[in-house]
C-alpha cells in the first residue's frame, strides 16, 4: 500500500541518472492479466534503458500477484533503486523517463482517495474504519454499556411514575449519551493515529447528530458526509458507500476551490491563474495549494542554474543568468517542487464551468 512516507521518499530521491516510471492499469474487472502483459510489452518496446526494462519485466513476471487494480513502478538500475506499489484504484497507462520519479499520478490519487475515516455508530458503540487509496488500512471497534436494562429497583412501571417507563427511558438515554461520548473520544484518537483527512458517519439520524456534536471541532470540520447504515454492514459495503459520498463531496469541494481561486486571482489577492504565473509563484515559494486539472501536461523550460521553471523560451535566466533546457512536462516539475516544499496539490478530477480557470492555478501563502 502506498503511503505518504513512500511518496516523500520518491520526492526526495536524487540521482545523476535517468529514472524509469511505469504506471500500468491491471483492473481485473476490465481485462485479463495476459492482455495487460501485452500492454506492458508494447509500452516498454521503445524504452532505451535496458537494465531498467529488464528489472520491470522481472517484477511483473516473478513478483507481481495481479491482484490490485493498478501498479506504479520506479526504477533506476545504476543506483540499484527499484520501488513498486500495487494500488486498489485503477490508473491510466504511462511510461516516463526523467531525472526523477514521475509522481503526478500519485499526487492525484492521494488527493482524491487518501485518508478516509468512517464511523458506524449506534447507542452502544461503534465500528471505525480507515480507508486509504481504496484499501482498508485499519479497523477497530468500541463497545459501551448496554442500554437494554430492566427498570431499577422495585418502583412502579406506570408511565410518568418515578422509576417507571419515563425514568427507565431517561436512564437509557443517559447510558446512550455516555456511550456516544466515549465513541467520540475514541474516534478522535483513531482518526489522528491513521492520518484521516475526511470523515464520514453512518447510522441513524439521531445517533449521527449526537456523535457529530460530541466530536472535537477540528474533526467536525472534516466531516464530508453522513449516511444510514447498520452496524452489521460488511467492510466492502462501507467502502463502496464511503467512496460514493466522498466523490460527491470532492465535486463540491472542487467547485468551491475553483471559485475561490478565480476570485482571488481577479482581485490580485491570494491566487494566480495560467501556467507561467503559477510557475513563477512556485519558484518564489509562495504556493499554498497548486490546483491542476487531472491529466494536464505542458512543456516548458528549466534553468540549469537555479532550477527556475517557465513556459516561455528565454535567452537567459532572470534570476541567475544561466541557460535553460527544454522539459517535456513543466506541470510535473511544479507538482514535485510544491509537494517537496510541504504545499498541497489539488487535482481537479471533474469538469467544472468556472470561468477563468484553465487547467492550472495556485492559492498563495502571500
């Protein structure tokens, strides 16, 4: 399973040699392993890195189990560097030869499918799930005091009489409230331990509302959806529902993000649009969140001295005076720089009718 630690390693990897990056769709619901092997062979035939191609072929013929829905492989044979990550999310076929691992597709996956926390709650306890990139990473449960009690003492069972139905109902409510407060405390710890970035709650409307109010405000702000579901639901049912609600929430989040970006850029406050202005902000270290349309690529130029990237062909770098080299994907380089600097990368998966945004922009720190 790909983790944020794995991505940081790829971002930090430096070499004087070329790195071979391979993304292969292996979704068993779409085709067979034999067909995917043919796809891979076709993808590798024109790659002039013999040792790396051999390493990739050996991995797929001897080690890969063909269980996942896609796989990402990175190889630099001169450095004896080889990493492979099986993924539960299908991904588009690509092969890239560059001076560093090609991580843009992984940034897209982590942005869209990373860090889901789900709670199924009832009056007695909860089941908690952590899903990452379409896989179950962790699950735990908490069970509180049973709410099915007989009435206390020998008091009358008549409605409205102390110790009767009204007293019993009040007592059961108190037990349920204590249990859900315990769930909220347990859930906050679980979310923190599993680096959850999106929270979903399943259960009855009453239990969902009470748990929402009991969670710390920092976790309340990360709730992206709620849904009715029983405590006995399978983890597959929970994952499918979480992904469905997550996609709907991501669409709304993208729409809001793009409107914020366009407004900020129009007022010359907090945002930039178009490729060159965005690349300039990346170089200055001002990018808080890089926003790119999924699949967007654009060639550009990189300074051989300070690493400045631009979409324009210039005779010399305005910062250090060095010459430029042409690069096939300036967007990938921007993604790399922003993520390495600790910024966010927001990959827009849907088409939105937001005038002003065309493929790339950035929200700025200052």
